[in-house]
C-alpha cells in the first residue's frame, strides 16, 4: 500500500501541478512541500484536508487507508 507522501505526489503529477503551486496553496515554501512528498516531514492534518479538497478525494484515500479515491464529502 502507498504512503500518503506517495499519494500526494501521484495526485499532484496527475494534475500537472508544480510543487511550488501546491506549496503556495498550503502557504508553505516549496522545500517544505518537497519534504512532505519525500516523507522527511509529517504533513499537518490541516494541510492534508486542504490537499484532499484540492484533488477532490476523501481523507481515507489521501491518507492511504483506502485504495478507492471517493470524492471529497460535500458537507
């Protein structure tokens, strides 16, 4: 099973987003975001939620609990 750092990289690459673009959305520097993808730094839950919304996937998928990428809940 994939780790969340691999999942966020895969989702970013599928959307053709740069690390800088995603870092800007998270209000962090590109190096910090790179460390997230490399697994050097744990991702704060608030950032995981923002990424789940950005990619329209549920938290179970982005956290690596489920292999099925359901849509992010509407409410």
